[in-house]
C-alpha cells in the first residue's frame, strides 16, 4: 500500500487521464464527475475505514458504464490507490468498465446492465429500516437515458408509496434519452410522491444544497442537468 | 394442507420469530399473509404487480444482511425478471430464497401464461443455485426451514399435486431396488413412476433436491443395476441429462429423458392429469416408455 496524498477536485482530470486511453464512454463518465465529487466530498457519510460499517451511507452507481469519474473520485478519497487506475480494464485489474462490488471495497453494487440500481436501493432502504437503522442514506445515481428502463418506473412508484425517506436518486441528465422525457424528468418523480428538484449538475454549491440530508418520509430526486451528450461527440 | 399453504404458514411463523427474514411479494399470495404483515410490516413487503422490483428489492434486502424470500407464480418469479435473478443475487455475491408455485402444468385451466416448464433449465445457466422440487408438503416444511437458515441461493419449486407419502432426507433416496435399470423420479413425479414401475425389476431413486445433482448416489445405483437410466422430471425433459452423463462419464450407459415436451406447446386447458398424458408422463405413458427402454420382462 502506498502512502495516499490528499487529492482534490482539480486532480480528477489527471486521474481520469490515467484510464482514458482505454475509455469506452467518455461523455457519460464526465457527466457524472461533479455529482460524484460533491457526494463523496460533502454529502456521503462513508470513508475507506467505514466501508463495512452498518451505519455508513450507501452510494449505488446504477449507471455503471463510464465509471472513470467514479474510480477517480474513489482514488482521490483513498478507497483505491491512484496507481491502480493505470491497470484499468486489464485482466488482473479490479477496475472494469463496469464496477464490481465483489472486487472493490466501498463499491456497493456490481452494475453495468441499466435499471438495476434503484430496485436494489429500495431493497437496501427497506432492509436497513427493518433493522432499525434510520441513520444511513441510500443514494442511487442514474442517467436520463437509463430511466428508459421500465424497472426504474416500477421502482419510482414503489419508493414513495413505501415512504422511503432515506432514499435519494440523482439523475444525471445529459439529454441522452433517445425519445426524451416530455414534461421533464422531475415530473415523473413528483407525481409518484417524491420530492424532486432540478439543478445545475456542474454547480457544486447548488448540488450540495440539493443533496444534503433532509428529514421526512418522502424519497428525494435530484435532477442534475449537464451539457447534452452530443456536444462531446 | 398443500405445499403452498404449508409455505405460507411456515414463512409467517418464521417471520414471527426471526427478524432476519423478509418476505417479498408481487400481489400473489399477499392476502394469505395479511396477519403477519400487520405484525411485522417491515418484514412483509408487497410491491404490487412489479416483478422486476420484486427481485431487485429482494437483492437489496440481501445486501443489508437480511434473508429475503421472494414468491410468485414460476413464470413471474423466474422467467419475467430473469436478468434480475441473474444479476441481483449471484453477481452481487448474495443469496435469496425464491419460492414458486405453478411450475410446469399445475393450473392447466389457466393455460400457457401461468406455466414455466423452463425454470429449472434457466437456473442451470447460473452458478450456485440449489433447486428443490418437493413432492410433498412435509418436504416443503423441512426444505424451507433449512433454506431460511442459510445465505445462499435457493429455488423452492412448489406444486399443487403431491405424492401420497413424503420422503424426508437429503440427496437421492432409494425407494425401490432392482437390477434391470434405474429410474430417477423428481419431486411430484414419484407416485406416477412407482405406478408405472410396479412389478418391474427396476431401481427407483427419488429426488426432492435436483441441484446439486447427487451424481454419487446415481453412480452407486448404477453399480448395482444395469447402467440404463431414465429421468422423469416435472419440467422440460432432458433438463438433467447432462448431469447424468457427467456422473457416468466413465461408464457406458444409456439415458432416457422424460418430462415436459420441448417440441410443441400443448395449447389445451383441462386437468393436470390430461397434460401429463399429453407429455407422456402419466403412468401409462411412463410404462410404455420404460418398456421400450429397459430390458425388462
């Protein structure tokens, strides 16, 4: 184990560069950078020493593709050694193009196929509630295109009706849903009983305000809008 | 009490005493557990008619250390949300107990939509699943109690029809000893097999657990009899053939696979017994198949 130096937001592009030679989904990866940084820097109660603590917050990267920003933030926060980023997507690496909870401490779910994170997050919220844990938050990150998957809409309906106030969904919206979301994404959550807010997905201050823990029994949706995906192509 | 009632009674009692157990439903059977749901609202979760969420929620519960039990008709528990079954348990390195009803052709008046003859074959594509196919409610009781204490992946496939007497115990059990060949009867097929083999010099093995496949017991049965093996399964015929071949890889042998037909959809209603006949697994059909396969007089 090498000594970890404290890394900050300006270090993230350099960390991402260690992987991007083999990257697969650059725009998706970069669309999540600011949300991920704010979550791990200001919001989530989890650290490399508490990845097995029952009272930790759980972050579920449902949109498992394009995980470079995720790995970069995990490296910056000491969950993985930055040197490991150089091994990315190779046979012996723990860091695949889709993250695997079995391989990486601190990664809560193995993702890749879209539409699994939110139902799993609901199960986690229910499981923690059944065990008397009203402390931990469950934060699920999805994309606006990932919302195409019908499993998300089952889950959106269920979460509010079961009063899962410890659950937050962040939808990183880079306008990549092929058929769009007429009326907006927040509307889908609100009509099913969620508190929903749409914010600038690049503005750390408003992201932190939107993501900060709030009391209540309603799950919370934060729609983080970023540049349309096509600008990167 | 039939297998489904036994399951619902026993799971309710288990929830009353074990805070680690959580039952997840998609409306099916929800009325039958209303009382225990009132006593333990955090441990009985009905997500409505949403089977992807049924499985995903069970996966999330397992990630927090609970022992989830998800239950529905077999096609809605295994086939419809199959990718969730694949990714939300084994790929997460967690387990669950999936309890199905309906199976192959139990509610025949309901037709094809409520049948799932391919469920066991589908689970065979995933590592680490134990598959129980009990033939009697008393076996359900024992298999469920054991499953609730574990953390791994278990499929408990319940049937409406049952054998006359239970056969408790693990592994393949020898019900009848003969020399002219071996018939392996899975779960509720046993009574029809016993009727079809009456007076024949055949060994009859019984399996209420078909995965893991008890190849050791099959080998020893073949050691004592001619190496001709018939497998009678209440789901797609041939589902276990490769396990028989693996168990007998170094033994010249013959295999007859009986079960639900793969070559056609039986577009009929009627009774389960009529469907047994259509698939050739009623006692008469089995007897004819055995007479053609085994060298028995």
